[in-house]
C-alpha cells in the first residue's frame, strides 16, 4: 500500500492546543527571515500571521538576515510583534555578491541580457545574489550555526490554519529531512541549463536515485517525437565566466547522453516555505552539489532560483521517505496558495464548528482523500502534479 511507503499527515483532524500551551520537548530550531528595511510592512504581516497561528504557543526564536544593516525602526517594530527571542544579522561578502573566481563584468552582462529578455527578476542583480545566498550559504550564517532546524518565513505570506503541533518535533520523530507545502513549476527561461548540471553531478558522483529524482522528470517522450528545434540548439553556459586554473575540471565534457534521455519537468518545492534540517545542507554531498552548480555560473548567466536548487539536490540525495508534505498547512504567498481541508474556509458547511474528528473523517484522512491536493511526491514518475 502506497501510504505505508510515503509520508502521512502528522496530525489528523482538529487538535486544540492545551490551555497552558504545548508541553513536550522543544526542537533546536528557529525561523529564518531574509529581508530589507523597506519590506517592514510585509514582514509585519507575516509575523502577525505566524504568531497568531503558531508561535504564540511555541515561542520559537527568529533570525532576521540582511545584506545591509537593519535600521532601528525595523528592529524595534519587529520586536513589538513577538515575545519570542529575535536576532538580527548582517550577511557579509563571503555569502553575498560575486565570489572572487567570477568576473563581475561578465556576470553583470549576463544579468543585463536577462533583463533585456524580460526574464522574471532576471535583470535584477540583487535577486541573483539572494537566490545564491539561499542556495549555498544561509545555513552557514554565524547566527544559524547553533540551530539544527529552520523554518523559512518571507515577507507578505499568510497562514490560515492554526498549527497546533510542533512540526520540528514531528519531523524529528518521523526522521524527516525536508518539508514543503506547495510544489509548482519553474519558469523554464530562468533555468534552461540547471538540469544538465544537476544530472552531471549525479552521474559524476555515481549517485543512484532513491526514488525522489523521478518526481522531477518529464515523462519519457513518445518514440517518434523529435525534440523542438529550439531545445536542440540550447546554448551551453559560456566558460569565460570561470577563471579556472589550467588543469581544473570544467563542465565542458558533459555529453547529452549523460542525462540518459531524462529531462526536467520544472517541478520544484516552493522554497519561500520550508522546514528542514540544517545539517543536510551542511553535508559534504550538498556542499559538493552547490559548488558544482555554482561553478557553472548559472546563478548569474541564468537566474537559477534556490527552490529548484534545493529541489534537485533533494532529488539527487534524498528519498521520498525523507520528505514531508505539510498538506495540513494553509499557506499563501502572493498569488499561490495551498488551502487544505482543515482550513476554516473549507469547513463552513459544518455545524457545529469542527470540534471532534469523526471516525469516518479519520479514515478518509488516513487514506489521504481528505486533502485538497494529491501528494506531489507520491505522484512521481508521471510528472509532478504541480499547480
Ligand atoms: P519572490 O518571493 O520570488 O517574489 O522574491 P522576494 O522579493 O520575496 O525575495 C525572496 C526573499 O528574499 C524575501 O524574503 C526577500 O525579503 C528577500 N530578498 C530579496 N532580495 C533581497 C535583497 O537584495 N536583500 C535582502 N536583504 N533580502 C532580499
Ligand atoms: Mn516573496
């Protein structure tokens, strides 16, 4: 039975919070918020929402990070919206901006071209730095080194269900590494070459799929189908960006054969919400993955997001059992949302307001029919059911 192999919702039905607050162990965890001073309003919205629906009971600390300095108003205002501990940190040049092995003029030109091509955020240098920071650095920031787990929070997000259990503890108990709540398709033009490199990483390190990789694959094309001309002519990333020493390995030699006919279906876990183990990112395998992706220049010559980077790394290194789908978290960011069956708006026809979960409901929940969307991880191999 599939549900024995894959993960299940951590708590079935409505779980009221104990009147004196949750008991039980706390995880070594923090919220991570990357933001700029000008985003204060959006940050307040997010804080109000997560405090109201979760953290007023759990009091997990926050770590705010910025490539600039947070101003006094930002710091004072944030502290007003939570009683949990808050730390504010600056990101230095070792984690933000161009590393010394990149020729900034080449990279800036690459960014400029993406702006001309009207690629979403493609022309915005700071956005590229942000994606690279979230791909390969945040988990090593000095303020995060003491933590085992993080929960990513962004400005202008909204939670609409109470979260009355501790997701870190549940993930720990269930031996999970990475949790998501929404999977969507990436804009192809932001990542034209990402899969070639991820695939090459997998092949060069002799990594066999543990069953998650397939979630990111396009179903094999029909026999006679000829790939569109455009894709055949796909340019490789220019090597000029790399200031490699003679004899250094480059990625020139990646032959298309290496991908064994696989191609990326653009599916990724939407990383503006994430609950994950920091030590996975700090592992040698993830580090190698990031470094190889980084050296390709794709963070500038294309506009690789941290979401497809995290997702393809998970695909290469993790198994479906390591992933948790928080299908019970009502979550919205900009225009995309996940509205689960336990969201208040979906319970309106019920009288009286849901207090107890009936046996029939429990059964449906366990069978996973209750949830708004099918589990994208379960749907692997047939192309991900992204929205
Ligand atoms: P979107 O969600 O992809 O539309 O991108 P956002 O503009 O929300 O950026 C993603 C996250 O990175 C948010 O938490 C932003 O506050 C943060 N962010 C983006 N660019 C910068 C930047 O240049 N500096 C800082 N400090 N944060 C940034
Ligand atoms: Mn955002």
